[in-house]
């Protein structure tokens, strides 16, 4: 079951308040081995970060680091779901 997440996105000097997303989202079978699989972030925030990279306001590494709060919440979510599943594993 997906979980809504709201986090400020900080990329160097740029702060995007109240970035919305979710963890535990269903995605295609592509990139399942990539960090962040199972998380989604609002598209306008992604576009704003890309525009800031394009204009030189922030670096690509800073834009990537802005998603750390979502990655951290995804890791917590995965642990929570593993524990929940283990409680109901009757095999």
C-alpha cells in the first residue's frame, strides 16, 4: 500500500518547500535494481530541479541529493513492509 510523503527538497541553495510524492508505488518492471524504485515524486518539482541545473543555479549532484528524504523514507517503508509481512507469514 503506497504511502504519501511530503518533504522539502533542498538542492544546494535552492529549497522547494513541500515536495510531494509517495513510497511503495507500483512501477513498471524496468529499473527495479535502481535506487528509488518504488518511490514517486511530483513531476513539477523534478522539472524545477532540472531547470535549475540547466541554468547553473545548482549542480546535477545537488539535484540528485535533493531526493535523499524520499530515498530515506522508502528505506523505512520497505523495512516496515518486511516486518508487517513477517508477522503474517504462516509458512
